[in-house]
C-alpha cells in the first residue's frame, strides 16, 4: 500500500478509536446528518415523482408551432424592422439582408383555454387542454452544442452536471434494477445535429448519477447479454468477487468513485435480466402499438415514447428523449412536416397512455428544443429560419402543472419575449419545485463553491404554471 494512504488509514482508525466511536456509530451519525440536511432542500410534498423530457433537438420553430403572429403575415417579404434586430445576436444571418418570413401554415384555437396550435401539430391540438404552453422562453446560447449544454446543465461550460443527474442525485431512483436516469435518441428531419454524451453527464457529482444511453435498436445496452457459455450464476459469482475486492480496497482509500464502481457492477448485473425484457415492446397490445405508431425495434421516436412510459412505470426518475432533425435553415415547410409527422402523434399517445394509467398526475412531461427560430427568412430558394434565443415556445404537462393554460408572450413578430419572460433557469427551478426540491438550497460544494442547477442569478419558480 502507498505509505501515505496507509498513514491516512491509520490516523483515521486512531481518531475513531480515540473518540469512542465505532464504524457503526460513525455510519449512524452520517445517516442522521443526511436526514437533518434533507429538509434544507426538500419541500414537504412533491407534485411530480419523475420527468420525461422530450427534446426536439435542432430548435423547432415557435412560429410554425405555437406562436401565432398576424403581423408576421402582414409584413411578409418586407425588410425586418431594425428596431427588433439592432444589436441582437444572430447566428447565420449576421450581416445579411433581413426580410420578414410569414407563417408557413395556419393556426387555430383549441381547447377550453383557446390555445393557438398550428396545423403542423393536429395531435397536439387534440391535447390542448392537457398542456401548459410557455411562449416566452429565453436562453443564452445561439449555437446548437452550447445551447444544448445550457438547456441541460444551466451553463454553457462543459463538465457540469446535467439536470437528469441533479434530479437523480437529489431524489434517487425508485427502480431497483434500472438506472435512475435513462437517455434515448431518434433521428428524422433535416441536418440531424450530433448529441454528445456529456449532455447527460454527472459532471462533478458521483458518476453513478449520470444518464445511461439505451440503444433504440439491437442490444439496448452494450454487453448487456452474457457471452455464450457464461450463465447468470457464474456472472453473479464474478460480480460478487469483484465487489468484495473493491470494498476491501476501499476500506483503505475511502474513494467515492470506488463506491460508484461497486454500484455500477451491481446495477449492470441487475440490468442483464431487466433491460432486454423491458426494451422488447413486441408483447405490448396491438392497440397500444397502433396508438403510438410504434414498430418494435425500429428505433423511432414513437418506439422511444412507448419505452419512456415503460421506464416511468418501472420507477426511472428522469427519462430524456432526443429527436434529432429540427435544424431548419432551409426546407422549413418540408422538414417541419416530416418532423411533426414523426413526433406529433407519439407525443400525444404518451400523454394519453400516462393519463389512462393514472400516471400523468405525478409525471412531469416537458417538450421543447434548445432554442427557437427567427422571424426572418433564411435560405436560397428553400425557405428556412435561423437560430433564435430571445423568444421561443415550450410546453409542460402533468406533474402538478396547470392544464389548458398559456403563459407569456413575444412581441408582434415573435422576436422578443415581452411578457412573463421565462429563462431556462426558471424552467429548471419550476421543474425542481414540482419534484419537491427547493432549488435555492439544492447545492453541491465543488472547488470551494456551492453549485446548483439554477445558477447564481435570481431564478424563480413560475408559480402561475403550477396547479
């Protein structure tokens, strides 16, 4: 053993012995400390038990989905008023002639709340009374990867914990044989942007809280099945032996990552029996498959939505679906139709399925991209819209949110959020509040600072969204 490690171990034992404490009482004290600390960030009661976050990666146009602006059609083809754009961050249209692009589809009012929903989303229109649409979202990063990083971690700096990891860390998982944070991706549309695995990283939190990506086709997790000739009992003996060695070594080094490795081996063994059956949707009733439009094993967004419901039933705390294909700089009309055709009905089916099973009340579902799109025209021949961060739309359903409710407004051209602005940090704060977590006190000490998901600014819970 390293002499310094041995000295540390001896000193630690000497301290415990000299203090009249045995290891058991030290552990008991740590449990007491944890229980005393919990009320600092836990609310008396949570409205939601879990989150399903539906990320439309690439940035869906709010002006073709939920944000109807008659003035946009009136000024179509005219120069964009400089009063809107002067000094504002623009991605690919910087320095180019800016012209107003009207809506590419019609909007109608739906539900008792008379929510505007576009003709691209006929299935979402059917559930207008189930969702709260936020039309005044703002974010801080105008390009895809940093914008995803900001949406997922609350900062554009890589290496920070993702929101799923924060939730998993704070609340733990209700699933004994599955990870507490699961990620799945699907593709369809224009220019699918890559999604880096650090988007579901645990950052400086223990790595056991990071997201685990499940493959949509083939083996759901790499090496989840035993090799030929290796039985479950043999695998169990191997895991037990490695765990015993790791625990023996950790008595000396007291390394949290060793505890993580032990937990990972144990979870991997449990997943070998639980995951293949869970990911096989062929046993689902045909009417459920038809409702989602899912084909077992096809790797589609529809199948991922069905799997999200199954994961939620099993107690997974945070389920993050990415559908890559919403980056519509050109071919907006074509690709909006394609992306909506792939995602609209499955999203509706997920909400209906959760409702029918009595799970929507305690499952928070969030839909949206990393940003919106500009009111200005982009493209050569094929109409498109550029990235936009000053005003866009997202929606929430279930988990204690209001239903059939609209919140916030952008200006007459859909450029700036002007009423009830909702920053990404506010969305995070509201999500944590619904899960029973006080975001102000939900911190972790790292490099001498108290870090939290909602940043250091004056983030606040959007109480008007809460039922």
